[in-house]
C-alpha cells in the first residue's frame, strides 16, 4: 500500500510539473500579463487535468454512465493532446535559440550605422538665410524642446521604432511593431507545437472512429492437417466498448469481420470497459457475427475490472462460446483458450494444464490468450500458434517502446521455439480514442499446412 501511495504521489507530481511547463510555454510566454488570454489559458490548464482525473476514475467510482461519457471525451482527449504538446515543445526548445539568433543577425544587418549603411550627409557650415514663413535660427533651436515636451511617452509593452527592448527585456525586431523578438519566437514555437499536437491527435482520433482495417497473415503450421489448409481465423482484440466507443463502433467491427467470411471468429479479450448494464446494448451487434464454425471468446484484464462473470454470461447470450481454460476440436487442429492472468487476483486465472494437458500432441494446437506474456507457458505445453492482443501496438507513439519493456512481442508474428505468437494491435483504444503509429486492426490469420 505504501508503494502504491508513493507511485501515486510521484505521478501526480510529474503531471503537475508537466502542466506547469505547458502553462509557461503556451500561456505565460505568449500572453500579456492580466489579459483575458492569459486568464483563459490558466483556467483551462487547471480544469483540463481535473477532467482527465475524472475520466480515469469515474468508472471504478460508480459514477452514472452519462456523466462518465461527459467526462471521457474532454478528459481523455486532453491526455493525448498533452503528450504531443509536450513532445513538440521539447523539440521547440532546440529551435527557439536558433530563431532568436537568426532574428538578431537580421536586426544587426539592417540597423542604422552598421557596415554597409549609407553615411550621413555632411552638415553645411554656411549660414542659413531666413526666408519668409521660416523660423529664425533662435526659434528653430527652441522648437525641438517644445516638441519633445508635448510628445506622449511610448505605451508600455511596445517597442520603439529604433529596436529598443520589449516588455521582457529582449531587443525588439527592427521593422516589427509590437512584440519583442523573444515574444515573437515564443508565439511561433508555441503555435507550431499546438498545431502539431492538434493535427496529430485529430488524425489519430479519425483513425479510431473510422474503424479498424483488415490485415491478412498466413501462418504455416507443421502439424496442421492437410484438410485444414487455408483455414481462416478472424482475430479481433481490445474492442474496448466504453463511454466513448459504443454501438456504432461494434457495428463497424462486425461488418468488417463478416465481410472476410472467416471460418471462426476469435475475440481475444478486453472487449469492454464497463458493466453489462451500461454496455450491454453497445455489444448487441456482436450477435450478428457470422463464421462457419462459430465465434469464441476469452477474457482480458479489462473484463475483470468490469465484472467478468456477468460478461461471460452475456457473451453466451450473444452467441459466442467462452473458452475458460478449455479447448475444442476443430477439423485439423485443437482450439484452446485460457483466462487472462489478471483473473489470478479473482481466483480465476489461466490453467494451461486444464486447457492443454491431456491432448494429442500430434495435432496442431492454436491457443487464444489475451496477454502475450504467457507465451512461455504455451511453448511448454506444445502450442503451435498463440493468438493475443493487449498491447495495442503501443497505441500512442512512443508508447510502443514502453510496451516492449512489458511484452515479448508488441505486434505482429514472431517465433518462440516451436511456437509462433501473433499479437494484434486491437480494434479499439483504451483511454484516449486516439492511435498514433499503431493503427487498429482486425487480422485474418490463414493457417497453412506444410503437407498441402
């Protein structure tokens, strides 16, 4: 408990520092003190992290589902924006001094009195003859003093035309009326960072809401019966129905799967982020999945956060068969499924001996397991192919590097001894409905017999 508290304090402290940094670069450095823009930016950077905290905790706190939905959109999208704003601003720290130096060189090259500037015309020593209507010499001497006395002082926060300092002490850019060079650079860098983050998150959100694309992968299995050559398994993981992704998201996935005309459908966990009461209607289109040999389901860690027993029962009502540490014989191979490792905290973890212990090892075995980390158990029990999800492929770059630290394979097909592991990036998204560098997918795995 103490360790969890320390981690929580560290995370909150880190988020506080990050938000202060964003406030400094995107609010303080680019706005006028006391102005409406600064007030609005400051309020936003207080409210947005509170919305994010609410979005992260509302589900487990039992908040009514409509309120969860209201918090989820701004709260989760802000987390994605925050990530890419910070990354862009960090890059901007390297660009900032280069821009300032370039502006200083330009100012030096165009300032009066520098090399290449025209020399002032010599002053004639000859006496000036007064003409009608012109002031006498004595009057001309007094005129500047009178004029200077009536001049209004330069308004604060502006620069003189001669390139004097702006409000923060930085020299003003010659020919630029108003902001100093430093303020100008802060606005350019901050604006570019905000635009880059908005564009990245906007494109990533469109990719999720558009729905997953279908991938096709051929996997040769040495022990696969000849009659099963070309057998197609539609693998879908991490649908993550919740306060953001709902019934329309499920409909897109079902339509995409049915269009591939698979032999079986394998739903490999993390189907939901919420209770059957809140998300039962959103899951209804899954009853329309069509496959020659049926649809199968194994639990993921998020099912255990959402009421695994209720969801397993509901999955049966939708026409899918849960594989809970068990297997079925398909023509030419065994199809097994194990509970997710998160179930160990609920007395419902994976049992490989029950699922695979007494089978005929001369037959090929395909295992459905949500998390790739159980691959070593699969190798030990003679599995030929394990189908998993869980990683989301990292979901938000550079999250793939963190995912690599916790998973043997983040996405795609890899071999471990005599066992192959295929990891799907998933069809949905957890938290922010955004993917960057890890597009969502449904994978049609086509089994190939080496005897064919």
